[in-house]
């Protein structure tokens, strides 16, 4: 990214949302990252934070043309031109507005003066946004090669914030809350290089499972495309193998399609989570680690009581894989549905003390 020194530390999506909500009423932030990382979800996080106390506006900047946000029309009674706003904005609503200007650096050249004033002065023509309003933008890295351009005088007026990709654990916590299948979550967990970035340097130059502007900037795995492809994964039982492979490849690229279809083959080793919860000492442990990961995610989804947690911990400990045990306990503690039970569960506390994972225990 030409405009940001490499020593700058990229922020997570939650850090970006916290920064914007805390100081965004007086500072204009432009969140920058490679494609598919989840920048657009920041507006959802702002909505969760503020609720109905504010209005929320999403602007698809590359597709906005002159007159789309406001235009002046003649008033015959006054013989003057009056400004009429698009329905994104309501003069009669006094609530502060949270505006996300998506892909701001892809704005048509003719529209840039309007958007520059909008970002910096919180004003559209003669309409001033209510006090406390927040405007932030998103953009791809200039180095991504997807037509984002940033001129020096524009960059000097805003704060450019690099946003990193989620790591595998962060993605899986989010994915569990948003209906992504256990199969996809297990694959991401077992393949952390899916969440690496070409901006990490030479170590990722040959990583065929990530976006790279020099090699694959059309179809590639990203948090966004992996989530989109999950609908195919969830319907694999009613689609033939060619349909599954081609649809996943068309969304995430062939390297990911090969990885996922190989992973699907591991399903033959899966055991029922209900069997685990009923008889944790008698249910077989899958031999392949990938299948064990899938069983673990299925267990997290099936847990409803403290007894279920006890049974699941007993089963997972039989696998003698400390990494899986740590991920399992962490997911229970971070899932909104199970967190309350997990923090009070004696089996989890005992595991943490035995494994000296006091940091996780404190959380």
C-alpha cells in the first residue's frame, strides 16, 4: 500500500469499529484492505453498537452518479432552486447518521469534489448532517490492482487505516454465529494459510489459497467468498460431485475447490454429535485429524446443557490432541450461545488449570 508505511500495524475489524465509533464524529477514517476481508461488515457492527439511536446509510460509491444523492429543482413560488435529497437522507429526522462510503477511491472523477466535501465537512450541498454524525469510507489497497486511486491531497485530509484479515479462529467464531457449516469452519481451522495475506511478504508469494494481484485477482478464497461458497457445501447431498466442485471453484478458485472436495471425503469418518453427548467414552475417535475437527465443530453446535459440555470435554480429551482441546474450549467461551455455561463449567476450568492456560481461564 503506497500510502501507508509497512511498519503500521493493521487493525482487526472490531478495532476498526471501535476506532470509528469513538472518534469518527470528528475524524474521517478510510478503512483499507485487500478484497473480501469484511470491511463492509463494519456498518453492521456500528448498528449493533448504537441501535436505533442513529440512522445508517450505505453508499455504493462507484455506482453513484451526479444527481443520485441530491439535485436542485426550481420552486415556482419562490423563483429559486431548492435542494432535494435522495431518500438516503431525511431532513426531518434529527438522529445522527452513520454513513459508510464503500469503495470510496473508486469514485468517478467527476464526483470526487462532492465526496471530498461530504467526507470532510459532513455536508451534501446545503444539507449539513446532524451533530454527532459519522462518515467513514472503505477502499482496497492501492497495491491490489483493482482500480483504487488515491491522490496526495486526498490522503492528507483523512486517516488511512489498514485492516487485516481475520485469523482462522476469529473467522470461525463469526462463522458459527452466521450459519456457516461445521465443514467449512473445520477446513478453515485446519488450513490457517487461507487467512494469510499477500501483504505478509515473501513467505506468502507461493500461497495459491489467497488473493495475490500478481497471480490470481479474479477468483480466490477470502472470508467473503468462502462464506458465499458455503451454500454449495451445505447442499452437497443434493448436488452431484461435478456441480459441487465447479460451483466452489467458480467462487473461490480451483485450489480451494480441490481442498474442499478432499475434505468432504473425510465425512465418511464422522460420528454423530448426539452419540458423543450420550456416550462420550464409547463413541469412536476419528483417525483423520480433519474428521476430528469436523466432529468438534458439530459438538459445539449441538451443546445445550452443562452435562453436554462435560460429555464433550470428556470425548475431546480422549483424542489427546491439545490443540483441538484448546480450540474447543475457546470456541465455547466465545460463542454467545454457550459462553455463560462454559464460564461456569468445572470440566473446562479443570482442563485450563491442568494445561496452565490461565489466560483463557481469566477470559
